[in-house]
């Protein structure tokens, strides 16, 4: 069944990735319409061997569409996703606007696709990119033994902040070019580069233990998203979760450590067997078993390695997880959800 599709935010990093993935996966598109800000109106984007022209959002712009995928900031999503649903389209929203709405399912395609059967508002929501990567990996373990407590530290690439994050890192690396000897002597980048507009501290050659905006109890928006979204996706409000989100000078690919305390016994061997057969997961358990963000960039599955027992307490395992934050962490999951919605 061919459908008429709209993509809101088509000129962004994730929006462009969505168009590529829709084409790669031969999504049954009859007609494609793309939407962007006024400064991009009339811009032509490649899609499926032709070009589509960017439109601006306005009354009636969704008429005749069967599916709308949204990747814009929360205020715009809050305004326009319901308009698209009211026009008769099924909506997949990649913003944070509706994630914790009890009438909007929050879905990772490999984890809880059954939640898409009921769309009270005509809208389904994609999780945050970090949550998406982690949930894909831990879901089979949670189903088997029940996660009582999860302690997570993330290492998030600059593309999580969009094209401005990439440009800021590139600009700072450029300023460091040729300063190798000076860096070796001083062992510092102080004075060589200054903070940009995206982060209050230099990101090149640095690690910033703050990702997202500061929220209650000294935790950031990224950290609270992972707490609440993980519980909703895994259908377990009692699961205890604590997180530290860190920004690292990597272009694409989020990585994280996860310390998982289980309700029921789960051996390392059992966990390895579950992960080896989990959809959307590739277990890297040979040799050093330490997949990197660079290895995860540009591919669909989440990579899991360094599966090991926690010797400090029973029923606890440590994992290393990494995935492409632009692909599985955002665009791919949205397209997978759209595919599932075609069959509901």
C-alpha cells in the first residue's frame, strides 16, 4: 500500500537521514512533502531519484497526507503534530513534546511495537536518542530477569546537539591544528580555544559532564529523559534509574556503560545468549569485546560488548552499549515505527 508522507524538519541532520532511510528501505511512498523553516522555503532536497521542494507550515498543509514524521523543536511539535493528526494523518513525533503523555505511546521498534496498536491522539512518540540505544540493548534482559536498578553513564557525541554541535567541534579542532607541541608542553588547551555557543566549555580535546539543560536535583534534561523514558518503554515505573550524561568530542555515536541489578538471577552466559539473539542488537563478544562509537556510526544495530559480572554484589551485570544517535537513535526508529503503523 503506497501512502502520502510528510516530513517536518526535513533539512535538519535527522530529517535528511529520515529521507535517506525511507528511500533505502523502499518505504511505499506515493507522494512526499517536506517542511522546513521560512529560510529554507523553496529549497530542493533529493529523494528517491527526484527532488522535493521545501514548504512552510501553514493551515491545510497536511491535507491528503496519510503519515507525517516530525523532527522539530518541542514547541513546534506541540503546535503542529496535533494539526497533522486532525487532518487524518498518523503522526510519528521525534521531539520530546509528547513522550510522557499517557495517551501517546513511546516506542522502540524492537522493544514495544505492540504499543502502537492504540493511538488515542493519532500520535506516536520516539524516545530520546540515548534512551533508544540503551533500551534496545537492555529490554531482553529486563524481560528475562527484571531490572531492579540501572546505573548509567553516557558518552554522547556532538551531533546530539545538531549541526551546530558538529560545527562548534570542527571550529575548535581547527584552532588546535598545529598546536601539538604547545599542547604537549602545557598539557592543557586553556587559552588556545574558547567556549562556543553550544557549550559553555570547549568541547575539542575535552569531556563535559553536562549534556542537556540543568533541571531539578542537579540532573540535566538528558538524564531525566533517560530515567522516565526507560520506565515507560519497559513498562516498569518501579525500576530505579540513575544517570550521568557526558558530552565527548565524537562526531556521531552515543556510547554508555550500564550497571544492571536484576530481581531474578541472570548469569553472564544467559545474558550473552539473550543479547546474541535480540532484534536490533549485535553482540561483540570476541577478543576484547569493546565496540566503539566509530564502529556503530552509519549502521542500524546497537552494539553491545564488555558483558561481565559485577563482583561487588549479586544479580548484577555490567554492559557497554553504543549506537548511531542519528540513525537508530532517531531517524531509523521513526521509519520503523511508520512501517509498523502501516500494518496496524
